[in-house]
C-alpha cells in the first residue's frame, strides 16, 4: 500500500491508501522472469526487448517494468545505463562479470 495525503475542500489533510494494481506474488514472478531473460542474454536489452523474450511480460506498463528493474538493480542483479539511442538499457551483472567487465560502478543498494 502507498500512503497518500490528500487535502479536501476545507483544507484539511486526510490520509488515504492506494493499493497496487498487482499483487506482491505477481510482481515477484515477473521480477524472476525479467532476471531469467537478462541472465540468458549476452547483450544489454531495453524494456521492449525484455518483454519480447517472455510472453508473460508483454502487456506490463513500461513504468511497472522500470520499477521492477530498479528493484533488481538495488539488489545488484542488474546494471542499467543509457544506450546510444537514449533508451535505458539493462544487463545482468552476472553476465557482465563473466564477460570480464568491471561491475563495481553498477553495484549499489544492498550488498551481498
């Protein structure tokens, strides 16, 4: 749940809750699928390219995809960078390490 603060007509602040459109289990499944797609790709992928490789990821909004990829980046599973085309590109840090890249600049958030 997200906590929302809303001002009513009288100027009073009210607190409300907004439930996510997707369950935690659904989000976790999608994140696992995204991780699998990236782990099996040698190259960096954009959000549409990730979605093309798993039918279950098609139809998810780009905003939701970006949020899930951001979570994977916080857990040091995914690196992200802006591509030459100006689009955000994502790549598995494990794949990058295997390819001999220095992944230290991509490490953030939770260590371990």
